[in-house]
DNA sequence: CTGTTAGCGCTTTCAG
DNA sequence: CTGAAAGCGCTAACAG
């Protein structure tokens, strides 16, 4: 493993000046085809790779995007991340992936790190408790995922629509006694908006709402199911697949196989354990694509921040 | 937001030469305390951050470590990653985290990317099918996790010991008819080694082995449990928590609450769904710490590659 | 202990 | 179309 080649080596090897090599590297159109060919041949032959650090230093752009997810081991966020990376890589950007673990402090540290690295932009999975005001510096090179914020670009899921979709589906099957197991409304999207979807359809259809709110985990689903279940209950719509897991477990224990359970998230494990549970896919991967495209549009073409929404889809 | 300050600005502002500022930045001891104070004051006052790209280019070291996990949304790998990041951050390194999805091709692409970035080192979560020969170039700045390889540094889990530990625990409780639900032996660690642990203890204790091998998912556990279960079965030891999930589900369905189920991985969801299932923690986080320390020892002090093992621990 | 002087590898004027 | 030259911000000899 010898010392890595530089642009100057390639220049000498192909008998041109180093600026010409640079031009070839940067797809500058005003290089004669013949010259370009020759240089490219030498580059390929020697497996030359231009130094990212040198280029970053010169252009003040490392072609690097920061991504802060809330949890790496979240199946849904992972789907979005894969979407993001697909578009990013395709456009020649690399990514630095980090995990906030829902901690504003950790997020701040990561932001500092990304600032030191001088990343070109940031995609941030927002969460309740995040201090969005600290993001002012990032405004024009930031896309939020999962939560909108005035003046900032964002890609959101259709939380309200997802629950509404599910509810309408159940109503179409003739069910009327449908309860909702949700999350306290401090959690804006998973909590407030999904509940809102439930309440909206109830109102529209003249149903009496019947719901309970708790935490984001299966334990909570289990407990709330116990509190909510009535003899006439026909279905329990849950704010997440994780909650649905707890609910389904409770129903199984008390022998209420007649009650339909639905979740949100299209989680593979849930489907295996309780195959009859229906779910809504919030369009995570699509959201990742959208976020990355929006971010690149902003940093490359100065596009204005805007608020996008990825469509939900029923999964049976 | 004005143009970022440079080392030269700080030099002028504090009335010293730029090399002195550089020395202060690099904790060079031969700077007079008084001077150091003055420079540091200016740095803090102006919130100056030295440019990573410039430093990387000069030192040919971006203080950046690549981490390739097989799946980001794997709870166990996530534990290791957190361990890795803790030590890395503490030692002033940043990380580029990527996901192989068990694909050798994806891994190659990631390796190329990391090479272009000129990262200082690499921590790679090995998997069956990975072409370890391609890693020759990385030899002295690479630590493998989960699989050893001659000549390469690695941190492994005690797969064999984990199953043996569990089996001995069950035997101590007086159980004798203990089956094993595993993974085909092409998967060296999760497959071969965990089975070996089972067989070893069976031989030592004069038990007749009774086992079945399949895939890594819950479906497989479910199917194999059906095949393996006998009237006299007292316990089913599983190669992973995921498999244990499938096994526990089958046992529940056929009403065999008397059979003890155990897994490996200390998975929170499993514990909730089937609280009685016991598990072994393979020491993932610890493995992360070890891997990062070993890697830094190699790249900073030229330590030789060596093969380490993180200890397993019973979790009830 | 500290300032001066060269570059690191690349992009970008500015002249040809 | 192409080359020469001037840096980007920082570190590392080398003299003081």
C-alpha cells in the first residue's frame, strides 16, 4: 500500500496540467473529449481517488449530510433512513448518522459535532421536547421529519389521516363499537393528531367516542385495553403497532378473539404474533426520499423551506 | 452569520503567531501558561472552531471511524454501537455509521466510501457470507465484531459459553429433558457455536441431545418447536430471543405452560410478551467498548491486532 | 517558548 | 480549451 496518488501525479502521468485533471474530475464541459479520455484512462488505470478532505477544505463543502434519528433501532425510522440514504448516495452525498435517544442534550451535542464537521445540511427526526428554536442557524439547510415547524422545511406523516383511514375501513365493514387506545396529547403527532383522527371520524359518523390515552409502550396498551374493553366492543384502534401488541396480548388473555385490533406502523413482528391485526403504513420510506430531495433542493438550488406530507397506506 | 474565523484571525486578535494558536489547539505543553490563557480567552470569546477539513487534510487523519453494522434496527447491535460511540466520542473521534443489511456488495460500497473519506479506522460487524479477504488493506486499522479471523483484530461474544451457562442453570434446577432450537450451522456463531455449547454440556452431563435447526426468525422457532416438542420435554433452550418468541408462541397455543423457554439476547419485547422466558446477555455494550478501545490502541499506538471476547451474563 | 516558512491536495481565477 | 499561480485553514519543521 503506497502513498496515495494526488491530482498532480495524474497530471504528470497523462501529460497535462493539474487544473485539467481537476476539470475532468468536476465534469467541466470545456475540456476536449480527447484530453478527457486520456486523463480518465490514467485515473482508472491507477485507481486514483481524489482526496475528500482537500476538496472539502477548498470548496467549504464536505458533501456530507447529518441525520439525527431518535432511535436507530426503530423499525419505522429505519425505513425512512434507508429512503434518505438512497437519494443521498445517488446524488453523491455521504451521511453521518446519529441517535438522539429523544434527548435534547444529546441532540445539542450532535448538532455541535455536525457544525464542527461543517456538514452541508441536516435531516432531523423531531420529537416532543426538542427545542426547535436552537435550530435557527440551520434554517436553510435543514429538513425536519415527523413534525412541522413554522419557517422550517419538514416532511410529516399523515397521522390524523392514518387513523381516519383505518376507522373508515372498519366502519365500512359494519363495525360500530370502536374504541381507541392512544398516547397522551403532549406527544403532538402520535398522541394528539392520531386521537384527532379518531375523534373527527366519530363526529362525522355520529359515533360516541370511547378512548384512553397512555404511554408509547406495549405495557401501556395492555393496561389501557383492560380499562377500555366493554362487552359490546367490536374493535380497538391503536395509535401504534407497539401499543396494538399490548392490546392484542390482553385480548388474548381474556379470550376476546372477536375484537378486531388495528395499529399503525406495519410492524413485521406484530404481524407474526397476531396475524389478524391490521395496520397502516405511514409512508416512512417515501418520507425519507422526500426529505432528502427537499434538503438537496435547498442547499443546491436555494429552494425555499416548505412543508411536505408523505401519504399513508392501509396494510391488511 | 459571518464568515467563520480562522486560526489566523485568532492569532491577530490575541497578538501571537498562528503557530502558537495551533499549539494551544493541540494541547502542546510548551506554550507559556499566560499565552495559552490569553489565546483560549479569545477563542472562547469568539466561539472559534478550528476547521476539521483543514486539519484532516494536513494531518491526513480526519479523526473519524467507520462503523458498519449489519442492521441498524437490531437491538443487540444497537447496544454495541452505543458502547462504541461512548468510547469514540470520549477520545475525540467521530463516527460514520452504515448498514450492510448482510449484503457483501453493500459492504464493499461502504468500504469504498470510507476509503475515499480516508477514515482512520473501521469497526465491522461480521456476518456469514462476508468476504474477509477483501479486508486486507484495512488489517491494521480494523476490528471485527462477532466473528474472529486469523490476523485480524476481533471482539467476539461467548456464544458457546452463553448456551452452556443457560443449560447448566436449568440442570441445577433439576431439569433433564431439555431440547435446543437453533440455527443451521452455516451461520458460524449463532448457528454452530451455540449448538456446540448445547452439545458440550449434554456430553458432559450424559444427557441425550435433542435439537432442531432452522432460520433466524420467529417463524422458524414456531415450526421447530412443533417438531421438537415431546410429552416429557421440560425446557427448550433457543439460540436467540427471536426464536424463543416463536417457540413461546407455539407452546402457548398448544397449552404447554409447563415447558421452560430460554433465549439469548435479553430482548425487552420478549420479556414483556413472555415474562417467564429467561435470557442471556452476550455483553453487547461491553463488546462495543472493547472494540473501540482496541481499534484506537492499534491506530494510535500501533498495537497488534488481537482477538478479544466479551463475557456473557445470565438474565432472569 | 514563539514566529516564520513551507507545504498538504484541490479548485479557481487569470492569462494565454 | 489549457497551464501557471494563488490560495483554502491548518500543522510541522526550523530558526531564533
